[in-house]
């Protein structure tokens, strides 16, 4: 895309005098005024006011269809708007004066921060930090109520596991899967089918322990993933996004309409997990804590497994595909097969999570909505695509906030915030809050016109680059 | 009641939904043409246009004590279309400015655009749900819906006729715009090669913005037609969106006439298919068509180039 | 595919009446590593290859030259599966007596057969280290899969270790031992070109295609490069080289094929083609100046352009 070539998006600001000069205060004041009341500064004011109004609308009261502008009036033409205008003003000061403050802030930092850092030795989070986090995770449930621990399983844990799987698709292979929850549904319904004669109207002749369903669901989801991915991935990578979107919707439609799945009523009475092995008899029942620890163990294992995958030839080949698909092919990397592999691995993790979920509680088709898929995408993006720890942190933070704010923000409104978070992250921090070093480097290099950072083909408006 | 007996009725129904798909599909195809980008949030442009048009037209209809007729009906439909189109255009403009332009300025990878579009879509759907409730909103028709004429055994009622006529007019207008005007020429130039177009003095940023706006106008007006006949709701955009995208791929994404043809063909296939299979699985048909076309002829019926289309 | 072998004399590729006529390339029973016949590649209205025939003897360093837009890169793209020619056949023979038809195969499977390449516009994996870049090439022949990687099987560990060792050896060979852990995008231009060669060698090729490997490098780097190419050829790898720098071509290539407007216009030893009037004309337009080709011959470039052409392979 040479039309806007490699100019970084920093707003153009007149060079500012070094703040340490004599007479600094007055000069600084003049510079500040100039920055604020320049054309660019006033534009920024406009943007900030718009942001303030949007926030007012987001946090305002709910409206009614009978009175289309009612909500707008109550949110904006009301005293509460003052708060948001103040927020807008503060934001404006921060943005417009940032160029003045930057020299102060960056004085202690190394000067050259080009797109390329010279040494690429892979460094992983130190073992100590990981252990500390693990210990925190282990003792956490002791400090929380039962309701909170239940959420730590259903909301945080399951979604962390889902995000780890989707991270293989988005973070490792550089593709987008928007129907990810469909595989979760496949896992859940498979569990109901194999473990109980009554949960849904279709059932297997013998009822199995849910533990035996893990491999079945794992394989089924992977097969579904391959069937869906194979025809699509051969074409442009972005088609995968819309095909999976459609697939997600179809699975929900079938779950809702089919007689086999009990339709909208959903599945009741899937047996809980239990172990009967070598004299050990243990059953998971209603207490959420044992589920929590089981899930924690699974998440840790999955993280270790995917870490090894990432550092293996498979992970390197994925990186090669993201950075330059044509060069990867020419270097002997079977790109189509590896993309399918990533897609299938992601799908099977989702199916696996579905078994866990189904064996814990009642479910109906509503759980497998499009929004659930989008939530997983949001978690991966927010946490940091390509970083295993990042996506888990993403789930903890976003879902934790959702729980913390459950009385203040209605559940349905959450997705307004999630949507905003996704856009803001894409604009300001596409690598996420806990970035993967490799991913971050790729994104920054791609923005400077070196290589790519996904496997969707060339960037918009530069068709010729892909050849 | 065999298929043959129903054939004409199914054809009329298919044409009606097909022409709506075509109108929405143009937005996908135009944006894909200039940016090689699936604008995932286009379905929300459609939804916002639907709400805008519906609210405006409903306000007017409510002023009448009984169903309007004659010029009043025409006027109300036109106002609904205009407001819907403007709301759609405004939504598309905002979308381009907020979700896409910052990324383009930074030369972001393509994945970022898709994700940003998902964010915008989530935001819009749920914001609409917050502002106008999460349920179907309907309006009284601004005209008496009777049978206008028969095509063999099938009845063509006013509603169907209005939709097909309005859609046809919009399609013709757009085709003329792309084929004959300076703007259309610029759009085709950018679609073919943005770099060269820049060298030739085309303001690419402006063309991109206008392309979004044109797509928004069409989708918004289409949204009003949809809302008037069925209903509007915050998540109404999703299924017509996927179908319109399917139509665009079916015709050859990036190809304007392809999108029109694709919409009509998809509408018909769906209509016949819905009769043959169960009606509740009608939405599956479009998806199967999408997967099938990707497997068999991924460049679509008419091929992919916007430049070649007109 | 060996039935092709007997067909037609080698002279078919020579320019009729050209002074290169006495070239040794023409014996019909030759052991060819590449036997490409009648390749035609069109893009819409543009014909970038027009009935090109190329015969590359095993172990030989063969150069392909030609003015900008002559179709050299397109030829490479057809040989590596990046483009599919509308007409013609390519037989690749990794070792005597074994031959594969290449047209229609995917690029990675062609690489697996033993064809590796570099790109005219360097295409490294920019955010990976030099070592990782070469590893990707080396690892394409490894066998362990995702399950092996997750379980950390002994075979995986063994292959991982030998992959790193082999990659470091290759980096040593191209003179980048000191850059192992550096980001490939941060290397100087000339080193990036050599890294690309190391990556290609990592795939264990029998045929190496180099697309303008000397473009944008300085004279001392060119000397090193010539040395490197000879070393590579010395290990039994056949080398097909696109190059504008005639001095480099003269110093390494046994034979030269000249393309112009998608057609082969000459073939022979470097000295022969340089004297060929058709070649001189292709490079200098229709100027009727006999002395140019002669007097310039020892001096260097046939074209002024060092060739960092457009954004293509
Ligand atoms: N993908 C493509 N699409 C359209 N035309 C192409 C494409 N690739 C090559 N061409 C055309 O084919 C012709 C030959 O190009 P090619 O890149 O093979 O030349 P070359 O000999 O490598 O030139 P250079 O010395 O500049 O690298 C050119 O006219 C070019 O424009
Ligand atoms: Mg070339």
C-alpha cells in the first residue's frame, strides 16, 4: 500500500522546545496553548467530545422502540452529560499535550526505537513468574464466594480454555474463525448423546462416562473443522471468517430446530464427571471448586502443550506462513495443510471444552450464540494474540470485570463495551495487553512494509504485493 | 399442491428477497473492489438504515387515522427510503472513519481490519439493542396491501411490487453510476490498481470514503424496505448480511453486475429450496450455496474484477 | 518422462545463425536436471513467456540473462510452481534416471522434490532470526508432527538438535555465523541475500534457482558471492542463475541462456552470447554499432540496471 506508505500515524505537531531551557515555564505555556488551539488541537477536541458523547450513550439508560430518541435524550440532554464533557476535556488535554510531555518521559529510554530490534533470541516468561501465577490461581478460590468460584469456572476458566484454542487459529496461524463456539456446541451435544439416555432425545445405546467422551468430541470437532476448512482455506484467508460465521449460525439453528437436540429446551441431566480407577472413586458434583481445579489443570497442560508446539518446527512454520506465505511455500512449508492443522487444533480444543461444560451443567442452544464466538475473539485480541499467558489474562480481566460489574452493567450491555474494546485495541495496541514478542515484531514490521502479520494475503489496496 | 403449482409464487417471492440481497450485496462488492476487504460490519449499516427509515415512516403513518393512499403512500415510502439511506450512509461513514481509516493510515495487516469490523459490529448491534430494545419493531404499512396483478397462478401484491421496483431502480442507478460517471471511473480505477490510480491523480482516500457511503445508501434504503415488510431488530442484519455476502461471492466478488445477478439467483434458489426442504432450514441453503460456490467456482458466476464489470 | 530425452536436437534452443552455434550444449543424450519445453505463460494480454525451452545439464551453473521484463522471473516461477504455464512441460530430474513432471504441482511439493529458490525482492521471514529462517528450510524434511512436538518425543528432540546444527553449518557456509540470533530484517542487504541462499540450501536442493543474487550488493560482496556459488555447485547442486552483472556471470557460469520478450534469443558460453548480435541488439535497442558488444564484453554489465526491479518474486 504505497499510497500512505510507511508514515506512522503520529499526528503532525510542531517541534517543541526542550523543556529544560531557561524561561521554560513561559515557553512551555506558549507551546501548550499553541498545541491546544492549533487546527489539529481543535480537531482533537472535536474527536474527544464525540468520544465523551458516545460514552454517555453507552452508560446511559435503556431506550424504547416506541420513542426512538428517548434514550439519547436521557443520556445526553441531561445533567449527567457534564461528567462526560469533563472526561472529554481531560482526554483532550492528555492527547493534545502528550507531544510536549513525551520528551520528558522518554529521556531515560533508549533513543532508537525503530521497527526492528536487532537480537531476536526468544525469551519466555521466567519460570518464577509462571509458578507465582499458578500458586495464585491455586489459592484463589479460597478467598471467594461460591458464586464467584462458579463464575471462575463457567465464565473465566472455560473461556480461557476456548481462547487458548482460538489463539492457535488467530495468533499462530493468522486466520480468523468467527464460528468458534460451534465446535463447543458439537462437544456439548456429543456429551449429551453419549453419556445419557435422557439428556436429549438422541442417545447412544450405552451411556459412557463423560471422560470417555473427551477423545470422541476432540476428534469430531477436528473432523468438522477439517471439513469446513478444507474447501475454504484453499481460497482467500478472509473467506474463512465468513464461512465459519455462517457455520456457527447453522449449528445454532440446527440445535434450536432439531428434534434430536431437544430444540430450544436444551439438555438436562448430563451426568457429572467421575473417576473409578484403581480403587479411586471420585465424582464431581455441585461444588464448583473441584471443577475449578480440574479446569486449571487442563489449562496448564494445554498451555504447556501449545508452548511446545509454538517452539517446534510446526510453530516456526506457522510463523513463516504469517510473515510470507509465498516464501514459506517456496521453502517447502505445506501451507494449506498447516493452516488446516491450526484450524483443526483450535476446533478440537473448543470441542473438548464443550464436554467439560456439558458435564457440569444444563445447557441450551442460546449458549452457543454468535456473541459467544465474538466474546472469545475479543478475549484473544485483548489479551494478546499469539501469547498463551496473554489470552488467559485476557479472559481473567474481561470476564472478571464482567462479574465485578454484573450489578452495574446489564449482561446484554457488556457487548457494547467488548465491541469498543476490540476497536480501541486494533487502533492503539493490536498486539494486546500481554503481547507475544514475535507477533508484536511482525505487526510492527508489516506496518513498515516488511512482510505480513497474518495469512490472509496482502493488505487492503495493494493487490500486487501478494504475487 | 405440487411444486409446479407453487412455482410462480415461489419465483415471485424469490425475486423479492433476491432483489434485497442484491442491494445489500453491492455494498460488500464495492468495498471489496476498492479495498480487498470483507466489510463485516456492513450488515449493521443495513440494520441502522432499517431503524432510521422505519422510525421516520412510522411517525408519518401514525399521523393518519387510517391507511394512507395515493400520493401520501408514495411520499411516505420515499421519505422512509431517504431517511434509511441517509442513516445507512452516516453509519458507513462513521464505520470507515472509526474502524478502518486509522488502520489504513498505519498500514495494518488485513487481519486487523476484520477484527476491527467485528468490534464495530458488536458495538452497533448491542448499542441498537440498548437504544431500541432487543425485540422486533414493526410499523403499519403506508399503503393497502392488495393483489395488484397475477403472474399465471401467482399473486403479486403491492408490498412485493414496491420492493422489486425500488430495488430495480436502485440497481440501475448504481450500474449507471459505476459505468458512466467520473466517480464510477475513479472507483474502477482504484479497484484495478490503487497505486496507479493515485499516480493518475485519483484521490484514493476520497474514493474509498465515497464507496462506503454509496454502499451505505443502498444498504440503508434496502434496510427500510426490509423493515417495512417484516420488522427491524438489533440483530436483524446478521442473516441478510451473510446471504448478501454469499450473493456477492456467487456473482464474483468485486463485480457489480455479478452482485446483482448473485442476489437474484440466491433469492430464487432459496425460495425453491425452502419449498423442497423444511422452511425452518431455509437459511441453511444460502450457506450451502456459499460453500458449494467456493468449492466449484470461487471466482463466481461473472468473474471477480470490478473494472471488468461495467 | 524420459521419453522426452531423445526428442529433438539440443540445437533447438540456439539462435539460428548465432555465433554461439558451436556451443557444446547440444548433445541429445545429455543428463539434464531441468528439461523445460515450450513454456508459454500469459497474463491477460501480456505474454511473459512465449515457447521457452530450457535445458540445464546436471551439475552445471547456467545463467539466464535478459533485459528488464524479458520473462526471467516468470521462468523461475514456472519452474517452482508459483505460476502454472498455459502450455509446455517441465521435467525435473533430481538424480540420473529419475524424473518428475513439475507443471501443476504445488510449490512446496516441488521444493520437496529438490528445487529451491531465492527471490529477486528478498523474501525472508522478517520477524524471525537468521537461524530460524534457515531452520524452516531444514525442517521441511523432518518427520515429527504436532503430537511429537507436544509430547517431546526422543525423535523430536533428536531432529530439533540436528536441525539447529545443520542450520548453523549453513549459516557458517554463507558467512553469517556471527548473526545467528539476529533478526533477519535487521541484517544488511547483502547478508539478507546470503541468508536467503542459506535458507534455500536448507531444503536440501538438487537444483538451486538464484534470482539476481548480486543485485544491490557491493563489488567485494559480489566476489564472495561468486565464490559461494562455485562452492555450492561443487557440492553437486545444479545452479540456475538470473543475473545482470556480466562479470559475475562470466566468472561462474558455464553457459548462458538469453531471454528477450519471453523468447530464448541465444544460448552459449558467456563469451559467445556477448558477441551475439541478437543479444547486443536486445540490450541496446536497434543501434547499429558493432563495436559495443565487443568492447564492453570484458568490462561488465550488459545493462546498467543492477536490477532491484518491481515487486515480484
Ligand atoms: N503476476 C503478473 N501479472 C501480470 N503480468 C506479469 C506478472 N508477472 C510478470 N508479468 C509480466 O511478465 C513480463 C515478464 O516479467 P518478469 O518479471 O518475468 O521479467 P524479468 O525478466 O524477471 O524482469 P526483471 O529484470 O525486471 O526482473 C513483464 O512484462 C511483466 O509485466
Ligand atoms: Mg525478474
